[in-house]
C-alpha cells in the first residue's frame, strides 16, 4: 500500500475535489495524486502538461468558516491565517516557519518615477528561504505529511529547491532536489545548508523536471514538481488573500507577475477567483505575465492566439528563475491571463538589469533578476501607454537579490579602490 492510500480516510469533510482544467472531470483528493489520468495519456514529451488538476472548493461550505468576521478575530499570521481556505485536514501539518505575511509596500518613489499614484510591491523576498516558492512548498510538504510520505522531491532552477529544502528541514522530512548545474552558487549552497540531497545535472530545467518525475515514480518519492502537483498552485494562491486584505479588502486592477512555468499566474488568479466565489470581491484583477525575451513561450503564445505555448529551444536569460523551454502550466496560465483581461509582455536582459538597479535606488528593495522582470514589464507597458496613471497595480517581487549576486554586479558599475586618505576621496568626488 502506497502513502497515497492514507489520504483515503479521514478527509471526507474537506470541502474540495481535484478538477482537471482540460476535461473538467472531478476526482476525490485520495483518488488521484497528481494529474488527470485520462488527459495525461495524451502527454507529449517536452511540452506543457496536460491534465493539470486544480483544487475546486465548495464555496458555500467554506464561507461558513471564513468571512470578514473570522479575520477580525484571527490573530494567526502567515499561511495559518487562511487555514480554513487550505485543503488540509489539520493545521498541525503546516511548518512552524512564518511563510507568507510578507509586506505590501506603497511604491511611492517608483510610482512618482512612472507617473502612477496607486502602485504597490508585494515583497516575497522576505519569506524564510527568500522567495515566493516557499508558499507552494509549505502546502506541498503539509500534504506529504498528511499522506505519510517520507521524501519529497522537486526539479528547480533554484528557488523551488531552496524553498522545499527549507520547509522540509523545519519538519524533519527528507528532501531531494534535481537542478541544472548552472544554478546560481548561492542557491546551491542554500539547499545544502538546509540538508537537502542535491543532484546537479548537466542539462537544463526541463531535463531536470523529467528526471525528477521519473525518480519519484521509481523511488516512491512525493513529487512537488510545479503544476504536476496540484497543491503548488493552491499554495501560491495565498498571496492573493494577503494582497486583498492588505489593500483594505479590495482587489487591485492588475498584478504584474514574473513568469516561467506559469504556476504563480495560475495561483494568484485562483486566489482572487476564490475570493470572488466567496463574495469578498466583485471583480478580478488583470493578470500580467512578464517573461524574459529569451524565454517567452507564454507571451509568444498569447500574442499568437494559441491555446498552448510552443517550447522555446535553448531558452536563456539572466533571470534564471523564469527560464523554461516549455512552461509546464502554460495552458492554464494562458487561460487565466485571457479570462482576467490581462496580457503578456517580454523584456530583454538589459531591461531586467536596468530595472533591478532602478528598483534598488527608488525603493530599497534588493531583488533577483526574475523579480526585476516584473518592474521592467511595468516600465515598458507604461511607456507604451497601456497602463493608466491611477491604475492600482501590484508588482510581485518573488526573490531576494542575495540569491544571485553575480547578476546584481552586472546591473551596476563597481568602483575602483582608492588610497585611505581624504585627498584621494576628494579627487574621486571631483
């Protein structure tokens, strides 16, 4: 008996099912662990996943436990604050780390630079492992514990692996990660410090994804892979609840999201759709996908009117966290962008590095290139006249700059050293 059978008992009271985003078929949570068994039969190697499952809630039942009155009386912070909206049987499965509850900061100086009056930054670099990916990992590891799994594995360009290693370390769960050998050294070191078993591969993220999936199947590890595991999407949706609450229980006009596989797009959109289903908002914000020009499969598909993105062979960018050839959650991400009346924008590495330095100067936020991509996208679209002065826009800052110092050094000019006397300093100042 596998650990998946453990899910079959004791969880019938949870008001959700897993629903295939392609065929619409619903499954009991204990029936199918990952993707739709019917749609996934048509899966082609190296392309977007078919049969991605979403957690589908009974809003009437959820509303009994979660409403505005609940929030007034709730002193919990982070992910725990929204426990009634999580697909878990018991809060005890959540990590003791404070994941979520990251600040939503008014970007006044950046807004002035852009001529915008209602600009905000959601700084997820403040999460324990320094990235947005902590949100997915905290729920996936909780599900692993609920199911009785002993080892959790993921493929990653860096942040998902560090997030998983961090959460696993906090709960004594074995963690194995498969990453491209080109991952930034700071991220590799972070995984190892957390005690993860790290397997760098001589290949790209897409190859690491396929290898990790095979390893999970053969070795019985619980698979955290983005989109393949439905709870990655659901964990990432919690940021939408926080944004709504931090904005005074209102939805913004748009959310600007660094995009690789498309899971953050799907997660944020799902969070706002859940709020809509609960009657807590009356409109959906636009989802704006920002991709690196060298890895822009989703943006290309959006602009071409395609339902599924075509892989970008040899995808590359300074923003390693959003580099993928085939966005695994591409089909659902495109649907969420379109249904929210959003769009996609691609930015060059030069634009990303310029935005990284600009953000630091005007806000004091030090982010990695993938986060800066969201800023670069807003700059580009503002210049193109696609964003109004009074747009309530939220930039997702998804990772700390300490994860990729080499990229930050490319964004600035390093000064020459001087002699330790005032005359030398005066000459430089002159």
